[in-house]
C-alpha cells in the first residue's frame, strides 16, 4: 500500500484529501505544520508528498527543496495561488505537479495515481537516479551537468563544471595547478596554468558565501587547491 504524507494547515482540506485518497486504497498521514512536515518528509519513507505552499514556519517551497536534495519521491504542490511565477518556482525546485485550489477530489486522486504509477515504472525499469554529489548545501548533478548552492541553481561553463566536479569527487586531496590543468584540460602542463587560477576564482564567486574565506575550495599556498569536506 502506497504511503502518502499530506502537509496542509487547513484541517478541513487535509481531511477531505485524506478521505478520498484512503478510499482509493492509500495509507495517508497528515501534518499541519511546515517544520514538522519537513522533518517527517526527510526522516520517514513515503511514496508521495502532497504539499500546501502557504504553511506555518516552513513553506512548501522549502520542504520541496530539501526533499529534492535527498529523495526522488513524487512531490505534488497544492495552492490557492494561481500565479504562473509560483508554478514555475515550484516546478523549478523539483515538484512533479502543481494543483490549484479549488480542485475536485477526483482530479487529486487521478493525479496522485498517475505520478505514483510513473515513479513505479521508472524504478521497475531500473532507470537509475541521476549521479549527484551533495556537500553542505552544494549539489552537483553530474548526469544533468547542473549545480545548485542552497537550492539556487548556478550557471557553469563546461570547464568550470568539470573542475568543480573533479575536486568534489576527490575531497581533501591537494592538487597542484599543473595536475588540475592536465586533468581538466586533458593536456600536459605546457599551456598557461594561470587558467586554473582564473577558473577557481570564477567557481568561488558562484558557490562561496565569502570568497575571502572559502568553505569549499581551499588554497594551499605554494602547492595548489583542495576541496574541503
């Protein structure tokens, strides 16, 4: 039996959603507080999350963002807001669907079934999740070649992405500029290795909160660089 978590602060709506989903054979639980809903989302195993956007303490956007950092479980967002910007933001954070209130219970059940069936097909077909590196708010999707810092996507050039990924995959290892130039540019170090310094500077500007005190890519003076974990 598929297990669903509803995070909705309006109890009458939550109970209505729960009743119709349970009639369709789902095991449904409710949280009316955003922070409690987030904690359960990350701690427990559910097959689908139904999130209201406007919640006490922690909103649906933040819950979705944190779920997506660790899980591929289907996420459906529910809101009375009809603005496209909210839909775009929700889907951009990794939500699978966006349902606008008011909606018919039958529509909700149909969408839940469709997303669960799709997810089960993906798992059953052995389609693996994207290869992702996650370290202290930094998320690198190697498969999609995308980077986020604290949920905000950053644009990287090909070499910037390759250099960041290489360092993140080899944490606490000190690499000289010559080694990095050879690894990333696929050449012997006969070119201008200053390009490594330039690329490190650009990467730091995108991922570091304070470039003067980097928390990710550390300079080892007189040697090179290392990625700290």
